[in-house]
C-alpha cells in the first residue's frame, strides 16, 4: 500500500517510506495484544472511536501527538519503543545488553541517520539518541505551518516532565489555563500531568529540541489492567 492509498480519517495520512511511521501501527497493535486489551477497551481509555484505533493499527491513518501519547500511556510504551523495528516481542535483557554495547562503541547520533516518526497534521519526531533510553525521550521536533498536537477541546496529559528549547519559528503552548508563545532561543519546562496543547504560530515551521523525563515510570499515570 502506498502513502497515497492510505486514508486520512480525522487524524492524518501515513508517513513516508524509509522512516518509522509505516511500522507504527503494528507496534501499537502488538503492544495492545500483549496486554490482552481489546480495540474497544483501548479506545474507551484513549477517548477515541474503535474505528480510529483499528485504522491506526492497520497503518491507514497516523495518530495525532495527543492520540499517540494516550495510546502509549495505556499500553505501557515509551517513545523509544515506537522507533524499534516491529519484529514481535523483544528479549528485553538481551536487547538492553546489545544497546549498551552499541552505545559504548559509538555514542554519536549522526544527522543523516536519525530515526523519524511523522505524525498527523504535520508533526515530526526525530530521535537524538543513538540507542533507546527508557527514562529519557530526547527528540528533534518539527511542527509544520498549521500543525497542532491535539484539537483545542482535547488537551494532552501524561507522566513525566517536559523540557523544550526553541531553535526557530514560533510555538504556542497552553498549559492548564495559561497560554505561552515561544520564539527562537526561548525554553520552557512543565509537569506533563498538566493538560497541555501545542501549535504552530505564524507562517513558518516551529523547530525545537524536546526532552521528556520519566514519562513511563511516573506512578501517577498507572492504571489497573483492563480489557
């Protein structure tokens, strides 16, 4: 199936070949099945339709930032899990050992070898670490003109603490009841459990360095298993 053949039902068309967008749906489906959760159960917790969950898992649409974070939280995934090859359930001990060895041998992440995920509405994540890290999500983030993390009436909240440093463009950020506008050289930090939303301001893409600490291990986001 080509990118042109994929539908865009409210979220966004799938990413380009050669990045990690195309395998995103299968990773989410595998994680849901490992937890014994149904499509309807996941949709209920995320607050979207079962149809949307199904289309995301089949790669027919890409989720928004808000939907992806909500799905990842419910499925116990960190962002680095989404940048892995979809090859079934990994042996975590062997994988961690191999990644530690690889990091020791080559700690540099080259500009032309970043792993990329393209999300709905013109948002792009590029991982800035050569190997995964469960406690730190270190990303180069681009919000294209008109991009937003979620609709105005559906703010995001998740575990951890977020840090952002603006490289270029302007980005609007709503945290709780406060709204901020960031430009080049500005930085911001906030508790990601606070409802928040991000969007591009103006007619240029917003580019930033992004860090999320301890999203997965934040006990405030834990939910009992359910189907």
